[in-house]
C-alpha cells in the first residue's frame, strides 16, 4: 500500500498579490419613458445630441428590433437591425457595415448581438430594460473598453423601477432629465465611411491587397481613405470615405482587379 507523502516547510514566505480595482470608464444615464412614443423620442434625442460614430441599441424582442431600426431610418438615421429572421448573408452585411463605420446605429436583441466584438463602441442604449442584472452589465460592458470612455443609457418605466433596484441603482440620484428636443432640429450626422460590395472573393483569388491596389492606382484614393476590407468566399466588402465613394466606385468599375472585371455596388 502506498503511503501518503507529507511535505513540511519551515518558516515559509507568503506572497500576496496586490488587489486592484477595475476602474470603469462608462457613464450611465437613466431616463423615465412610459410609452413607446416617449422611448422613440428619447432615442432620437440622444442620438442627435451625442452624434457618436457607433451606437448599439438593445431591444428585448426581434419584432421591436426591426421596428425601432425602421423608424430610425424613417427619421434619417443610418441604422440597421440584426435579429433571428435575417439570413446569414443579411446578418453578416449588417455587422460588417456597423464595424467598418458605414452605419452608425445597430439595433439588436441580446441573442443576435452574441459574438459581436466592436472595439470602439461609443454608446449603448437599452431601449428595453434587460430581464436580468447580469444581462444589463454585459450590455453596457460593450462600451468603454480598452481605457476609452463610453456612454450607457437605459430607458425605464414606472413599472420597471424595481428591476433597476436589483442593479443597486439609486434612481433618485441617477435619473436624468432628457436633453432638449431642439437637438431634433439638427441634421443627422452622416457616417464617415461607405461600404462597397464587390462580387468576387477568395474563390476568385481576390485578396485585400488587390482591392487596395485597385483603389489607389492612378487617379484613385489615398491609402488612408480606405477603411476595413472583408473578403468572403464569393464577395468582398471595402469601406471608403463617404465623400469619395463615387470615385472609388468608378475606379473599380473602369479598372480591373487582378486583370479581371468585377461587379461592384454601394450598400445602402
């Protein structure tokens, strides 16, 4: 029978790692909105006021997700929705356009937003209060990353105040009045980038370098005027400065990529 082995250490030295508190760079705001019209109005005001490059809006149902995105588009905002009723191609295109800065607002459910990794997300808006405290924390944690500052806004009704109590939030001090509706009179900020879709990808042996080369040739764009490039199996996406999108479009239409002509169009 094998006997247990005991180690006896005399005068051991105990090392303790210093504890560090993680500082949050997220500023939270809570707005009382009791009707759908009040929430939509509040959403428009906040988007118009902050004019950030990227905002992720959370809804609790996919039907609300599409409805909110459609209404934002109606009012001139550059918004898209992702939810379970979209096919994979539509979902991929929406995520690509949001990530490359050609769409400034993405409306999503928690399920649809899984796996979404946007490093420079400026603002999160909870159009609906999350069902669980952990979900709320996860939502707002998508902004303010890597030392940057983020904004998290939550709409709540009188009936939902108890949900926020579970987050240890004192609404008497955290509740904010909405900014002035005069922000709605200002023009909607246009995204800095626009996405072009090229009907050619990895199967056509098209690479990011080929796209950059085609765009920066004689009479084309400078390298810093080209944004993110995504190459899929049979198509590619490239973001370019919005004011130069027509130049980029003509450059690819008139010139060839890898000695081949590819169809290209603006995603809108």
